C-alpha cells in the first residue's frame, strides 16, 4: 500500500470492517476481462460466503477461474473542500484476494446460509427446502486482505 499512514494492519480492525459491511463487491475475471458484482455476504473463520441462483454469469466465470478479489467499505462521509477539486471521502475499507469454491450439498449450504443471515439479523433461521435446493453457496477462502482508512 502506497500510503502507509492509511493502512490498517490489525486483523481485529479489518474483521470489524467486514462484520459491519452490508455489501461485498466480488470481482471475477473471464478471459482477462473484469466482472464485478455487489452481493449480500457472511464472514466466518477467514471465509466469505455468498448465495446465488444455480445458474448465471458469475457461476459460469467461477467454474472457469476461481481466483477472486473482494471489497467491502463502510463509514462513508463526503468531506467538502473550499475548492471544486478539494473534496475527499472519509471511509474504512477492506480489499482481499482468495479462491472461490461452489457448495451444493444441503447441510454445508444450510450452515453457510446461517453465516450470511447472521450478518444482517439475530436469531435462529429456518429455510424453505426449495430455497436451499435452488441455490448455490459461493465460499471464498481468503488468501490475503488489507484494510485502509481515510479520515478516521
């Protein structure tokens, strides 16, 4: 990272950003062309979890190339400057890299659904069997990640 004064190195602080995030942008690559998609997600034990329909562009790409990049950001606040080009943005973010795998077995999918739901709600969750069967879980094992903050 070029600006070491903005770098977050403490893993607890990085995980705090991840847990407070509402959207994770998952970046994929197909034939050297980038593709990014914003997703609801869950995080546990250095893994990200996403749910998906059983068919679609992101799954087609992941089946060919499971290398991914992800980004989560929180605490956005525009900082207005006195001149037009003197504005900035306060934020905290995490960017990381990993390998994706598709989970299609029922019980691991159920556990992953719980991890995703716990990012947004408290409590116990019961899922319609049809919902479980009609989805695929994308699990990303995180290989590396860095945090960054500006204005905090």
